[in-house]
């Protein structure tokens, strides 16, 4: 297990990627992430009439902040404390189901565009949205606090490559080290741990293609994005 401070936006971004892999027959951008970057946020109109600050680069973050009526810094602080999005919503006088609906509605806009462009059938869209709603529901009720785990798609290959156990990894991340630094200290390389993670992700995506749940082009697009995200994860940058 690793602390949210070490994973920051990267863990929540990974959660989003899991939703994509599990639910996206049409490559829907789904889930949510909180960024820890210093980018200037743009204002977003909330459902409750107050203005929230968006992430500046992720529409799902903007939806969360707008619905909850809080800023990014406040949201991240609450998540670090171990609160779930559902608990935060309730404390803000909002409905957890309303947050789920808002996030799924945002994904539906993207999928509707694919349907209109002929890249996704209507029946397939309905199936994707049904799966997505389940995954977002799990995400909203999940704690990303100090006891949050790296998703298995990352954790298993990381531990296998570094040849260390979970508590050791957690302890070293707590000390402020990046995965690249940990790899070097254990006689491994940053490139090696990156390849290990991407190998696991690639295998999962390939299985989705084989099962007919992803097209080859969608697989390639998702893998390309994973390469960017994993590089940042290993380097310890947001």
C-alpha cells in the first residue's frame, strides 16, 4: 500500500484508466483524477450555483469540483484524509448518486459524439454506459487515503520486477523516493520498471481486443496514453 501523497494525481488517473479498460468498447474517457500540478485552473459553474475551480485539463475533475462546489485543493485534502467522494458529496449537501450521474453524463457526451460519427453503435454505447456507471459507482465509494493501494495492474509487475514486497515499496515511497529512484537502489532501472508496468497493461488491453471489447485502434490509443502516464508515475512527476 502507498500513501496518496506519493501517488498524488497518478493513482486517481490510474483508476480512470482501469475504468477505460473495463468499460470502453468505444474508447470512452471515463473516471476522475485530481491533479497536483501548478497549472492555472479555469472556473466552472457548479450545479449548486457556486463557482468551482477546474483542473484546467480534465473535464471529469471539473465536473466533480463543480458538482461539489469546492476547489481542487480542498478536494485533494479531503481525499488524502481518507474520505470517499460519496462522503465528501454528502458533507457538501449533495447526493453521491447525483455525482455519479454527472460523471456518467459527461462520458455520455463523448460517446454520443462517437455514435454520431459512426464509430460506435447505439446498442454498444448503452452497454458501455451501463458498465461505466457500475465502475464510477465503485470509484465514488472508494477511499483514496493513506491506505489506498496501487491498482494491481501496476503493483504486481512493480513488485515482481523490483523483487521487493508491498510493505517495503510503501516504506520507500513514504520516504519521498520515486519509483525510478527505488529501482536504481535495488539494482534495477527506471526503464525496466516502466517496461514491466506497460507489459502488464499491454497484456490486459490485448485481452480486451481478443474478447472483442476493444478495437485495435482503441487499444493503440489507450496504450499510447498509458505510456505517457506510466512515464510520469515512474519519474514521480504529476
